[in-house]
C-alpha cells in the first residue's frame, strides 16, 4: 500500500456572487452599522445578506437605509 498518493488537481470555482460582494462593500462603507463584527469578518454567502440589511436599517442613516432597500430588492 502506497501511503503518499499524489494530490488530485482540483479546480476551485471562486466566482463571487454579486449580491454577496455588494453586501460586503456596504459593510465596509457603513462600518458604524456593524460595530459588533470583527474587522476581518466577511460576508460568506447569501444567508448573511439579511443580517446586513437589518443592521443597515437599524443603525444607519438615510443613505444606509436606501442601500439596504436596494440590497433587499436583489434578494
């Protein structure tokens, strides 16, 4: 039995969902709305987007609220 098998070459599709990328950009733009997040935390997937929307609405100004509204339309 051979213990060291060569690793298969896997291609990882790292395309980022545009909705997730937009949510991540809004988290960086409106940092005051996300005081609870670690600075290096990322929006991982679409499941995180409702939390972004919620905090933009609760802690943000009018611009943040409008950004949340636009993000919500994309869901």
